[in-house]
C-alpha cells in the first residue's frame, strides 16, 4: 500500500503539471499574437509534454491502486510584455517544478517507497533537461533577440521542434 503522503503529493502534482501545460499554452498564445509562430510551436509542444507528465502520474497512481482526485486548474497569471518575459518565467517555473519533484522524492525516500523513487528518477532527469532548455533559450534570446534577422532565424529553428511521446512508458 502506498504511503498516504506520497500518494497525496503525486495527486497534487497532477494538478501542477496540468497547470504547467496551461501556462505554456498561454506562452504559445502570447508568441502567436506577436507573429512568432516558431516560439509558439515550441511552447505548444511544451504544453503537450506537461500533459504527458500529468498522465504518467495519473496512471502510476491507478496502477498502484490509488484513487485520483482532479482539482480545478488555476488560470495562468503571468503577464508578458517583452519577448523575453515568457522565457524567464518558464525557467523560474521549471525551477519551481524541480523543487516539487524533489519534495515528492524526499517523501518517497522517507517512506522507503523504492518503487516511487524509481518512477520519479525519470522526472528528476527530465527536470534537468527542462531547466537546461529554458536557460538555453534565454541565452539565445540575449544573444540574438535584438537583431530582426537573427530573431527570424531563431523563430525558424524553434518552428522545427517536433513532439515526441515521453520515453517513460507505464
Ligand atoms: Fe512537468 Fe516542465 O515539468
């Protein structure tokens, strides 16, 4: 039987991941309104990945005979004015999500729940990648965002991102 605290934290995390999807969709929304379809594509795919994260947790809880409670998803509340704003908000958000995953990991460790620790290993690695991607985008924008031609190229690069299902299958 899964530890109640661990199950509760995983249940909460489903909501946090769905909020992340909603937040990233709002970033895509912002870039679409600015005519930057490549940036919009990047964040639309990011939103899909967050839905995948939520579904992995949802399925994991069900596979372990846990009930799932779905709560309301909060409205994205970040305000974007400059093209850089979603990029810095995304990095701050991923750092926050990393702290949430670490908290669940710590609870699983305390409960000696090795199965959940192994399940979360994938998320720990994923958070490292997501933070690196977010920092990388900020760096590129710092370098190239001030030049129209370079921004056009960066937008074209981001338009090439394609969705792929998560490597973790349950
Ligand atoms: Fe599901 Fe971007 O962390």
